[in-house]
């Protein structure tokens, strides 16, 4: 089957087509530990397949039904670090593809869409495996891929939440679990998800400003009380990197840029004076 997938990937644009058994195999191996099969073949073919409208209506429904029924993004999410992170992580990437397509051509029912939006938020709150690249197995990157999924959810034209606090709590949940710093630009992916939410006007600018003010104060209080121990420093440093990314992403949003400038300057003054 791997050879068949390689042949499919080499087909010129517009000539891609899939057998039902191939689609089933791709779904069954979404989190395979073989990085070539998982990343370069299956993920690439899902992305290309939807972009080129190569899946039949029946095959699209197979993918959607499997994605929703299995909800691989939560497989053993409360457990220890193990290979099941690849299923969660690449299910999140598939979810992002599906939501992006759904904005153009509705794939989901209203009920399914609400479930997927909620899943994108809950996934990042619950994820405990913060590994980036895993030797011999490739990218786990559950936080980065989960952030991509979140960004596709909260920027979707059908996304709506009266209270956006659960979305901001994602940042709290991730940072609270840190016992070492991120090293694979996860902060950039987290930051970009929220930028997508604000730029699509599904999250109010002032809600983000209020969160930045409140959460920054919380982290400084914890850091001071901890007397600068390493976990508290990693939390504050990660937050600093998220704000740095936001500063440039939101450069044309004056109110957000101003609060970020003050918080970034505060960090630099306190840490380096």
C-alpha cells in the first residue's frame, strides 16, 4: 500500500483519485509511527485530495464519519507519553484540513461542526505530550498541530461563542503544565491560532487585551512567589515568546499592540536590569 500511495503522490495535479480501500487505509494509519507513511504520504495526500477535490462524495463521508466517530484527537490523551500522540496530532491536522474545506463547501452538519469546534478547544486543554521531534519517528508536535486545528476552528465563519473565556484558558492550561521550555516554535503556532480568531472577528480585540493584562499579572505573581524557580521561569518565558509573536502579528491592531509593548518592555526590564 505504501508504494501505491507514493504513486498517487507523483500524479500530476488534477489527476489524483482514490480507491475506497485506500481511503480506509489512510484513515487507519493516520497516526502510524512510520514518519514517511504518516507525514509525507498520508497527510500530504489528504491535503492534496481535498484541495484538488479528488475524493468522491462517498469517500468524503467515510473520512468525516471516521473522524467524528473515533475522535482520534483524544486517544489516550490523559496517559503517559507514548506513540499514540501521533494519532492525536495528525488527527488534529486532518481536522484543520476538514474545517478549511467546510468553509468553502459545507461538509458537516451543524451538530457535527459544533462538536468539532469544541473538540479543537478541549484537545489543547487536555494534551500532556509536549514533545516536538521524536527521533526515528518524526514530528509528534501535538501542541503545534493542535494549535493549527484551533486556528481553523475559531476563525471559521460558523464559529460563535458568547463567552470566549474557555478559549483563553487554553493558554493557561498549556503553560501551567510546562516543566521545560518549548524548542520547536510551538509558541508561534499557539499565537497564530489566536491571531486567526481575532482577525476573523470571532474573538473581540478587547477580550484579548483583557486576557493579556490579567494573565500577565498572574504569571508575574507566581514567578515572584516561587523565588524564580525553573518551572515558573519557563512559564513566564513561554508567555513572553507568545507575546512577542503577537506583537508582530497584531502590529496593525493599535490597542493590542500597545498592551503587548508594555508587557514585553516590563519583562525585559525586570529580567535584564
